[in-house]
């Protein structure tokens, strides 16, 4: 099992994708972070978090959720990252067995 955390970062000067060639001055904000846990599993499962909810107690709760988290959670980004990882593995000659179904 692999577990790691990435802290929020606020850029003061520069942007990795702009004309500064990735040179930036930024600050890490340890009050906010994302944690990822990876472990071997027979299925690929992305578990939704609070910002990815689709069920609410009432209309006001939905409005509060949208105000706090916006309209989209992180699932789109996670799926895109997994897809790009698969593309990269194929490009370097280390394809992932996409149709693997093992019993645990």
C-alpha cells in the first residue's frame, strides 16, 4: 500500500506552464492537503468525497455545497490523470493490462 499527501500551494510569481520555464516562487499551505492511498485491488475504484456528492438532505444543502465546492468535484481530474498515466505507460513500452480480472 502506498499513501502520500500533497499540500496546497499558492504561487506568488511565475507559473510552471508560462514563460518562466517552471521557475516559481510559491508558498505551501499545510492547512489544506489532498491524500492519496493506492493499493492492489481486482477492480479500479474511485471513491467520491464530500465535494463529489450527488445526494443532499434538501435544496439549501445543495446550494451550500455548490457555493463551497462549485459544480464539479475532483473525479474528472482523477480520471484524466489515470488516463494520461496509461497513455504514458503505453508510450514508454510498459502497457498496463487493461482487461485484467483477478480473484482476490
